C-alpha cells in the first residue's frame, strides 16, 4: 500500500490542506481567494471556451458514428438497472447542491439583475443563469471525463486512472509516466477538496434547517458536532459493502425523497404559476444555452464582472473540480452502455431535472417576491443557508417538507462521501475497480477531516473558493485527456 507513490503524494497533499484548515481556516480561505482572483482575472475567458468546447465535443460524439460503440465487449450487458444507474450518477453529481441552492441562487441573481432592469425581466434572467450553471455544461463535463475513463478501461483494458489514457495513446515513455503521476495526484487533491466542500455545505444547511424547525432556535457548535459525527457514522457501513447494496440503496432513497418533495411543492403552491415558469424557463434555456457559454460580461461594470467571477466562473471551475470524481464514478457504473446511451442519459436527464427543480423552487420564490413579500430576499441576504427552509415554511406541512430536506440532504452528503472514497481508493490502488475496504475507509476518514476544516471556515463562500483553487490544474489536464479519446476513437473499426 505505502509503496505506491500516487497514494503517498495524494495523502500528503490532502492531509496538509486538512491540517491547515483545522489549524488556521481563515488563512486557508484568504490564500485560496487570492489564487482564484488572479486566475479568474487572467484566464476567465479560457474557462468559458473550455466548457463550451466540451459541450460541443460531447454532442458530436453523441450523434456521430462512434455513438453505437459499447463501453465494454460488443455483447456486454449493463451491470446496474437503468433506474439505479441514473439515481447513482445523480446523487454523486449534485444532489445536496440542488437542495442547498434551490431558492437561494435564483433570488441571489434576481437581487443583482433587478438593479439593471424591471423585476419581471430580472426574474427571467435569474432563472436562466441558474439553469445555465446547473445544466448541460456541468453534465457534459462529467460525462466526457467519465467517457474517457470508461472507454479506455472497458474497451482497452486500462486501469481506471486518469493517467491511463496517456500511457495507452502515447506509449510508456518518461514524460507520460511523470505527467501521469501529476495527473493522478491532482485528481486526488481535487476530488478530496471538492467533496469536502459538499460536506461543509450540507452540514450548514441541515444545521440551520433544524434550527428553523425548532422555532428559530440559534444552533451552536454542539449541533454541528453532532451532525458531523452522525455523518461519519453514516458513511462507514456503505463503504464496507458492494456498490449496489450501499451506494445504490442510499441513492435511490435520497432521490425518491427529493422527487416527492419536488412534486409536493409544485402541487401545494400556485401550480398554474409554476407551470408557466417551467415552460418559459425551458424555452429560454434551450434557446440560449450555447451562446451563453461564450459570454464573459467584458463591457459591464465592476459589480457585474465581480458577479460573473463569483458565480459563473466559480461554478464552471467547481464542476471541473468534481469532474475526476463524478466522471470516474459514472464510468465505474456504466459498463455495458453504448456511448450514445451513456452521453444522452448523463447530460440530458440530470440537466432536465435541474430545470424542473429550479423552475419549481425558484418560480415559487419569485411568486412570493414579486407579490411584494420580501421574506425570502431577506433570508438570502442574511442567512443563505436557511433560504430553502424559509420557503417551505410558507407551504402546508412545513415540518414534514423541512424534515424531508434534512433527511435527503444528509443522505446525499453520505452518498457523495461514499462515492468519493471509492474513487479515491481506486486512484490510489492503481485503478483497481474493487479497492480494499481498508483503503476506502482511510479515504473516508481523510475526506471527513477535510470536511471538518471546511465547516470551521463557517462561510459557504470561502468553501466554494477553496474548491475552485483545487480545480485550477485541471484546466490544462482535461483537454489533454479529451485529445487522447479522439485519437483512440479514430482507430476503432466500425462496421
């Protein structure tokens, strides 16, 4: 175990960040903020070009002659049912994020956009940009990264490592070995930091939700400590069993609760209004999704450019930080699917669900706000962690729906830790798709320690900045991986 240089380097780097965060979280946050500010100022344009190119490449492969290639033997059948496959990819990708930002993000964009135009148009723009952040660009990034791993692993027999495509495509040369180690270590770092951020975000929301359910009681460090301990206990058992029994069941449960919550909110609120919002939002997104990927807001004032960096660029790089983790995990569960089925499901189904989710929650938030009630706007400004619970407090059975958010959010965080620990264990066990329980539990503990460091920052914005800093090396790594895929596909002999 300890003779693996990737494991040793990955452990050392992630532990160093965890210790820094535990000892001096504000200093870690300040350092991350400075790094990210410089990167966005000088390379923001490259982030948008890269994300747009990924979408175009994914669409090309989906509809090209390569779409009928199977990820595995030509007669191989999928390992998981389609429903379990979809819920697992969704839970790994962005489950807790949807719960956290369901109301907070659309209203945050609305608060800025209303300074530059009438409120109805500001609401429409706010929902459009929210869908852009959580839609096709994010899932094309996950899907294409996963496709690289799945193709080389299941059709070329390579280990499930991000470095494997380099060695297969360019040969076992000194530069491919050295670059390969750097790629694997950078992936370990980005995955661990990205999932740790989700732990912090999930704990923040669950903690404040419990406070609201208890009648606005101020929640202290004691509740945070209890929730964190419960999380650690929650991910131990799934890491000791196979994927279908552990991750599969948790994902199905979390997704089912989220889906029931979505339907309840849509029905119990002004349904006609919500349906109008959904139709409008879907049309606006479909019509603007590709052009918006090239917008950099160059000619606007500092306020808008700052918003662009804090939101759009941060999200795009955030998804890049999650690409190694979500991509490798999706690859792990997608054996036997064709490239066309894989890309269609990975890109379009979660994106459509995100449009529905934000259309319902964001639409209801705009309904309350445009009617002159400022409760939700004030909640977003004063305590963004509580926004979803404040919205649910307006609807019937608030205690039940708020409890559903807490339970599903907690389950989504657990599934993120479980899937991340699996991927990290695969990376550090030389790409073994069935790594030992000991390595999985080791990484589960390290990710939990990083999550605690994120919690100690006490600020979701600082957490997001630290995640972005961890992802920056992948701005150069991912294009290299995609080139290897294109070169390999050209050698396929299609009938």
